């Protein structure tokens, strides 16, 4: 038991180190400049490296509709995990549930704190003792469109638990998703 406490403490210290991240936002538009209403696969600029995105960069739903997005780790060399916070417009979207994929992130995971009044899910925590490589699902989030309009869903890294790889801080790019409710 004492060995596990030391391992957990070492992982917590590792994940608590701070570093700079680079952010990249992408969005698709139609020829007339309005947001695209079809769901598309995630595209990232010519930057290489690890990035975190939602399963779609543009989503079109009907007012009142329930829909699901996955948070994805993409092109990770190896990561022991990290934590993220999501932001959204609470006048247009509400979060129903968050579920970290514990089959992938099998060491410590927390579904985060949903705050529909402020439009955030804070500290979605995920970690794997053996590390995760390539592409993986971090979490699945169920939303409800509560009004018509457009809302970005942005992802940012937790300062308390940044991404780590092989004992070192990782630079991760975050991709924004646009949700349009009609």
C-alpha cells in the first residue's frame, strides 16, 4: 500500500508541473462565411505534435436535442495523462454527463465538475500508469441544446494537472468545436 501512495504522489507531483502550451483554433465556414452545419472530422493546421479535440469541429443540432461529443487525444507519442477544462455558452448548451474512458485511462480518473450556470466542466482528470500512445478517447460528454444559436466549445489544460510524457511536461494544442442549434 505504501508503494502505491509513493507512486501516486510522484504522479501528482509530475502532473503538477507547469509549462507553456500552444493553442490553435480551427473552424469551418461555408462560402457565404456562415459556420458549416455538417459534422466534419477534426482537422488541424500544419502544426505537428499532440493535440486534443472533440470528435467533430462543427456540429449542427435542433433546439432541445441531446447530442454526444468525445474528447480525443490525437497523435500522442506517449502520455501518462493530464486534466482539462471545457467552456461553452450556458445559454445555448447544458452538459448532462461526463464519462472519462477508464478502459484507457486506468490509473486515476475523475469526470470533472459540471457547472451549467457558468458554462464549464472543470478538472476532467485522466491518467494511465503505463502511458497512452497515438489516438485515444479521453472522455464522452452528453450535451443538450437549450436555445437556438451558436456556441464554441473550447478546451484548455488544467494548470494543476498538465499533460505529461515520460516524466516531462508535454506541449499540447487544443482545437475548438462550434455547435449550432436551430
